[in-house]
């Protein structure tokens, strides 16, 4: 559900941050937003979400007679709490 390349930016963090590495590394959505902050985290996740499943993908599913699509969403989408954006 998340593209691994979103996390490539955290490669090498242990060498840069030493003991403070956990505060600067995203390993899931929560720590991703925590590490990048609300503005950058929101920017990167919105770009990811806008390309993850597109209208063209839905059309192709329809043409293949597939009538269901499971979309994983977190509970924070309805009740935001930090650091989620």
C-alpha cells in the first residue's frame, strides 16, 4: 500500500543522526509524518496517493468485469491526531 521508494530518502540516516536516528527515519505512515513534519509529509503523501490508484485503473478494472476494490485507509483519516497529516 505504500511505495518503498518513499522511504529511500531515509537511507543513510544512521550515519547522519547516530543516536537520534529514530526521530529522523520513517518506517511506516506514522513515523514518516513524524520525521518529515506536517508540510513535507502531507506534500509527499498527497503526491503518492494521487498516483496510487487512478481513474484509468478503475476503468481497467471495470473493463475486466472486476466490481470490487479494497482500499486500505487508516482511522486517522476521520479523526486526525498527530503526527498524521
